[in-house]
C-alpha cells in the first residue's frame, strides 16, 4: 500500500486532507516506475520556480532588519530621538539604549509570532497564508518611512519581527513538501544563502542611498520604501505558490504525477494539514528531546 502523510490508502482515516485526496487521484495505489529523463526535468522546473524567489525572499528578511544600521547613519537616530545626550557631564554622555532596544525588539516580535504563524501555515494552504502575510510584511516595512518617534519605531519593529517569523518555517515546509530527503539539505542551504547575497547587495544599495542629496524624504526613508517595494514583489510571487506538487500549475499532468511519485519513493509525501496527536505524543516519548533539553540547560 502507498503512504501519503503516513496513512495507507487502505483502511483510510475519515479525516484526510484535500491534498492527500488529490495525490491519490494523480498516482495509482501502487508505486510506478519513474522515467529518469522526466524526473530530471521535473526537478529542474521545481528548482527554477522555487529557489531564486526563496533566495531573494530570505535575503529580504535579512535586509529589512539589517538596514536599521544604515538608517542610523543616514539620520534616523536624530530624527526619531534614538540617541539621548546628557549635557550635565563633560563631555556629554550619550545614551544609546533606545537604539539597542529598536534592534532587539524585532526578535521579541519574531519569538511572539513563531508559534501562531507556524500553526496557521500548517493548517491552511501555503498560497492563502504566505502570500497575504508577505504583502502585509511589505506594507509594514515601507511604513517605517512614516515613523516619527522612537516609540513608533519600537511598535513597527515588533510587528515586523512578528510577521517575518513565518518565513523561515514556511520555507522549510515548502522544501520538505517538494523535495526528497536527499535533495532537501542542499535546497535549504540555497535559500538560506540569501543572507550572504544580500549582505553584498544591501551594502551596494545603501551606498547608493547615501548619495541622495535631493528629494522630500530623508535618505533612510528611501531605504525602507525600496525594501517594502521589493518585498511586495516577492509577496506577489508567494500568491502564485501551489500548495504542493499535486496542484503545481507550472508542471504538466505527467510531471505532476512524477513529482508525487518522487516523494513517495523518498518516503515523504505531500503536505498534511491535519494535526496528528499521536505524532505529538510520540515526540514527547522520544528520549532525544529530553537529552537536548538537558544539554541546553547545562550550557
């Protein structure tokens, strides 16, 4: 019997996801041979559709939180009162705690958003979650240009981290739902390399903004508007994201069958959007989770 989401096609659970039903409609009950030529073509199409956009998307995650450092060089600290000078001493003492909190509060937002965002992403279709969330992320990022106080920057940074928390988990979910186990490590490394690429690209962009001498906005405001615009384009791509290879519009029916067969051969399967409490119970019975907790506590 084949397995999709770890449930055999015989003795089926009454609670099956739409992707599982669609997968069983695409492939037969028993595993079929895969044409290596077609499989290679399918893998190439999936790579060309997913990897460039995911690399850019994760690069934007790095860029829009890292540009705070450049924005401070271009006048944000003065405009928003992020630096407080105490003139009662000689020379005047400078308090940078507001700037430090503006940096740190992003990660508090990411911690707060990680669990609810992950649950929503797992429960609903990728397109209906990732697309709208990234578009909201783009708006929040661009809205930084309209912040006028350090308190407003704190609020903006928190919600920026909250929204962006969906991206790393979302990308890991996408890779695990499209590639075999042998292929996943390299693909995870590809999109994660966006941080390195945007360290280079972001530096060049920030240098360009440093040359602006005209316009009604400050140089740091232009940076955030550009970052928001680029993120918005990435969000439009996310709105085209199929939920799994079963519904991949960029593959032919034969290629979709091969894409699903590849996952069956790799003992993975298409996405499961149903929480399985037996798997949660099994994870708590795994001694490794407690060993890791003890090691982290000891460290």
